[in-house]
C-alpha cells in the first residue's frame, strides 16, 4: 500500500518520538521480509520521525520493537484527523 497523500500529511507532523517539528516518514524496519535488501514496507507502516530519531531507529535494532507502538499512534492520529478513513 502506497499513498503519497499519507506521506505528505506525515511530513506536516512533529516527530512522534522527540517532538521536533521537522519530521519525515520512517518506514518499518527489521521485521520479517517487509524491509531490508532494497525493500520498503507499506506506507501504512510509516511514522513521522525527525532526521536524528530516524537515523537512531535505523542504527539501533533494540528500538525496532518500539516501532509498533509508534505505528499505532500514527494511524490513530491519521484516523482522528480523517486522513485515513476506516470503513
């Protein structure tokens, strides 16, 4: 699933980890065969992170399980703002 609208919205958000105002989409990393080797996970599995937190997430595999909480918080925010519509 890809959505430029969703990613564009994500770029308007603050970093979900530290609150920095300069966020960019970070796609789920280190889970099964959804990432690595040139693969990018679906956009629904992305979260807004600043460059520093984004780099830290890629460097530190101990943070990878925490991505699920960040994804849930991001999706809930998007649903509450009618960016993602659940039918």
